[in-house]
């Protein structure tokens, strides 16, 4: 089954660039900029970039972003890590992905526009070499002044015809409510830019409802605590909002204490639109294929259900209806071909 799942065409919509750098690349980029690392050993450095199995808090999880952000402050580095992320995705047959990052955290040497252009250059390079499509989502940070979110929103609008398709709100959900950043999301919506918001991960269901009511969110990052409030679940269904679920990451951040508590099967059976994502490939030491394999083994998702989840990713993607229809047709055809070959192997 592992081989089969890796072959399936896939989509990933919730993927942080700064949480998905190769360990070797961090070493090399640090050397280029003469940045002191806690160790020059690749295996040892991995411990500073990846969480352990006993990670028990979001705070511990977020510490793993410190080094990547330090080495990502040049155009060359940003283009390289973006290209490599597309390469890693292509290896497991991800055909469409949306990469998100906070440009204002990467401006030690660059202007925000230069940050975006460097990432887009990496996307172009990856798309030219591999058979996949990637778009960009810019993140506002909750702890920053709302004026900075407006700046990020305007930046996203400025590049909306070049591959930036959405605006996100990330960061300390418990202490910074989403409505503080309402103006930025009004700007994005007014310009036709898509919106997704981290909510319902480390804070309760009401944050999910606020993200929809105040920020006009089309998708919710994580949203696993939505079930704590019946009205929130009804709002999600009525508004057709998709939850970007990252099961392994949810375990690592202690949003759930064990996988048995994770509501992904419950949401799926309730008809709530969901997609499956890694969140941070390096921090959680995870591929998307491994995430789907975990759903198969731990939650009993069948191959047909996994294919349905993959198609949900296309339907929720921040692309046009025409592009969605094209991808759905291509994916269904590839599903039939791959499943037919591997069914004979499995027999």
C-alpha cells in the first residue's frame, strides 16, 4: 500500500516553506552566510529542525523554525529552498501544491517584494523541470501590528497575477484573535484574493467562526476543534468552508494528545469538506504519502476514500473552476491506471 499511495497523484494545500527545508540545505546555506549552527553534523542538526516523538507543545514545535528563518534571508536561498520543495513534492507525485510563508519575517536583507519574487523564481524553476503546479499564499502574523497584515495583503494583491493566490493568518491563535486583522482580509477579498486562516488548532471553535465571520475565510488551517461548538460546525457546512487538516502535526503540537482523539474520520463521515496535508515536512519529518498511509493504517480509510480526499484538495484549491475540472479529470484517469496496475501486484 505504501508504494501505491506514493504513486497516486496528490494535492497539498497547507504547506509552510520555512518548515520544509532539507537538513543538508540548512547546513550549506548557513555555511554560505557564516551563520553559527549548534552542530555541523547533519544528523545532529536534524534534532534542531525536527520534533521528537514526545513533542508535547506548540511552543516546542515552533522552536524548529528558528534556524530555517535565519538561513532564508537571501534571494538565492529562497529560490533554492522553494525549488527543492517542489522537487521533494514531485518525487511523491504531488501534482498541485500551495506553499505559504510570511514575507515580512524574511526581510533582514531584502525588501518584501524581493522576497516574494525570489520564491516565485523557485516555483518557476521547479515547474519547468517537474510535472506539477505550485502557487503561493502569503501569511500575516497574529502577533504583529494589524498594519503589517495590511502591508502583507497589499503585497499579495500586487503579485496576484504572478502566482500569489491567497492570504493567510498564522501565529499565536490563543492570544491574538482573528478580528484584529479584519482590514487586511477585507483588502484581499475586495481584490479577489482567496483567504485561509489558521484557527481551531490551539484555541477553541469560536476562533474558527470568527475567521469565517470577520475574515471571510474560504478555508481553515487545521480547524480540528470546530466540533466543540455546534454552531461553528453548522457555519462551516453552510459556508462550504474546507478544513486543511494536518493529523501528524496536530499530534506534535498537542492539539490532540493521541491519534485516537483526532476528529478527521468524524469530520469526513459528517460530510465536512476536508483536505489532508503535512503542514511542515521537515519539522514533522513527514511526506504527504506517509500521512495518507497513516490514515489507511490508523483510521481505516480505504483506497477509494483516500482518492476522494485527494480530489477534495483539488476542489478546495485556489485556482479557477476550469483548472479544477482539468485536474480532476487527469487525476481520475491516473487513479484508474495506477490502481489497475497495483491491484494485480497486490493480488
